[in-house]
C-alpha cells in the first residue's frame, strides 16, 4: 500500500492482498493518495482538476530533476544541474476515467468500508466501561457470559484473518454457524435500548429522572451490551465478505454480495450507534446534573439522608463508568462562560447555576442572557415587598431563596425557581423563541420602584421584577434580546381575524 494509507491511517487488516494491490494501482494512477484517505469512493468520484505527469517526466524527476517554482507554484520547466533539461508533460485525470476506476475496485472499497466500520465499533467497545457487581446481577452475569463468548470467538477469527490476510473456508466455517446467535443478541439489546428510549421520551421531566435513576444500571448494561453485540455482528459480516472475495474475486455475484454486506452492515451500525447515543446521552446528562446537586437529603430523617448519600455514591460510580463511552459517542458540551448580559444582584454568585445549566443545553446552543428576578406570587405584591425588604437588609448575604432563574439562549427561554434548580435540577418552563409574542420593559416609578419585564408568549403572560441594584442597561439588554424574537405567526393572526365577525355579531344581538 502507498505510505499514506498504512495501518496508522486506515486499517486494511481484513482487506485481501489482491484488493490491496487493486487499490494501490488506482491510487498510483490518480497520484493523490493523501486526499483520498478516509473516504476513498467519494474522493475518486469527485476528483476534479487532477493531473498526473507522464512516465518520461516521472523518470526525470526521480533522477534528481526539479520543477521550476514561481510565486509558490510549480512551472512546467524541469531543471537539472542548473539548467532547463525538459518541459514537464501533464496528463489530465478525467472524471470518466476516475469513475471507471472506482467501478473496477468497488468490491475492494466495500471491504475497506467494512474494515473501517469494524474499527469504529471496536474503538467504542474499548472505552473503560466498568461492569461492577452492582450492575452484573445473577441474571446479567449469565447474559454477559453468553455475549462475551460470542464476541471472543469472532475476535479470534478476525485476528487469524488479519494475520494471513485472507479468510479461508476452514476459518469461516468456524464462526459461520454463529450468525443466528449473534443476530439474537443484537436484536435483544436493541429492543432493550429502544424500550429505555421510549420510556424516557413519554415521561415528563420528573418521572423521567426517576426512571433514569431507578434503571441506571440496566441502561448502562444494555448500552454496552448492544455495542458489544453490534461489534461481534460487524466482525462476523466482515469475515463473511472476506470469504466471498476469496471464494471468487472475479465472480460478479460474489462482488455484489460483498457490496451488499457492506451497505447493510453500515446501516445497521449507524442505527445502533444512534440508539445507543440517545439513551447514553439521556442517562449521562441526568447523572451529571445529580453530580452538581447538593443532594436531596434536606429532610431531617437519618434514613432518608442515608438513602440520599447512597444514591449520590451510586450515581458517581455509574457516571465514572459511563463517561468514557458517553464522551466517545457524543463529545460533551464545554463549560459555560458567563454571558455578556447578567441581570442579577452584585452579591449573587451565579457560577453554580451555569455549571448545572450546562447539562440542559443542546449541541451548539449558546446562553445569551442570565437573569435572577425576584419570585412573584400570583398577584406579584407580597413577594415583591418581602424581596424588597430582603434587598435592603441582606446586602452581601443575598441568597437564591427568593429568586427565579431566567436563561435566554439562541433557541429558547428557560425559567426555574432558583433554589429548586440548584438543589433538584428542576425547570419551570422551556419556551422556544418562536413562541415569543410581545416584550415590554418598564422603568422604575418612584424611589422604591424597580425594573420589570413582561413577556407574552403563545401560552403564558410572565412578569419579572428585578432587584434595585441590577443595572438598568442589563435589563434593557435582556428585553432587547427577547424582542428580537417577537412575531405572530400568520396562522394565529388569521385565527384572531376569523373570530372578529363572530364577536361583532354577538355584540349586536
């Protein structure tokens, strides 16, 4: 193989020696091996503006000649011993020729694709998943033993095939009969993982948390078992394809079988990874939130406190076991920076709020504003009076006990009672920005007045009353960010207009 495609870049372990030679020949004709690594077929098919030098030019360059250089680009003149000895000859590589080359080595590329799929799933199963005695109950021990025995038999066959660069009939026969058992294992754990996903999606936030915490060990086991079963299945299919190539390299039917195996195995792998990522994401997110919380042992009951401590310890162990796999499947959201706009009392520490909020965000979501208005009761009067008194007397001892949390991202508005968020990780509202209808900001009236923001959404009327020491510019900035999203969809506007004649008619009657 060309140096650029050695094992440190692409593992060709199960690609037959004959196929390696075919790929090498085509790459040499294109002359751009480095650019095709990672997706050979697409690189071949999309090749444009490529040229190769003629054989005579190649001979001169190998003998020590060099192309003339100007402005960082090569010119056509070939220099040797300080003088021009020839003009280089460049032959265009046509897209048609490339496509023909790809068609000629299609089955070989399918073998490379299978090998890369196997490498991907093998890397994931190598993550440090600690299947502790807590996870492996008596029933799980038996299930795990059955699965690992199948995985080990496929691994041994793959190692032998790599060693001899072929899949002889005797080697394939040793694991061919495992297909039904491997399919059973794969389907079993896919059903288990799918069941977890359906439970997570149908429950509300509180019930979902309870389900995740109660079933954390089972979710961890099923996720890792699914990956292991898919790894064994992928290895089995790669060996099947390798045997098909060895049995009839020139047989068109065998070539089509190899490509079909690569296609179907890739689809199965993609689906299994997506399912595993979804359930592992949900569990890891919940465990990470629990890790940031002070615990639920607020009741002065020793038994409850002991159970809460045990829950946190169990969550910590599970998180430690799960994080390597979770990070490999889906890189975590980086720690949040303090946004430019923070509407809060100067003495209020919002660092912990950001640490917890981090795990509620989606990929690429950005926090634009963080605010801590006073809590209001239904009428907004008693709480505002009490909050005002605390604001005058508390000073630097200002706490979250009488605050709400408001986070505005580039996608939604998140609200929560601050203490419930910091102690329980509970949200109150999650409002997409496209549901914002109107925003109003009111300046203080009188010496005891404070800034307020009214947010009208599709379903709610929300009022935020901010402490007096919050900067007016920050409140204005929060209102401005929300105002960017003010809109009334045409459907809602039309509905309001349709109701008008009915109301007019009712008044006249």
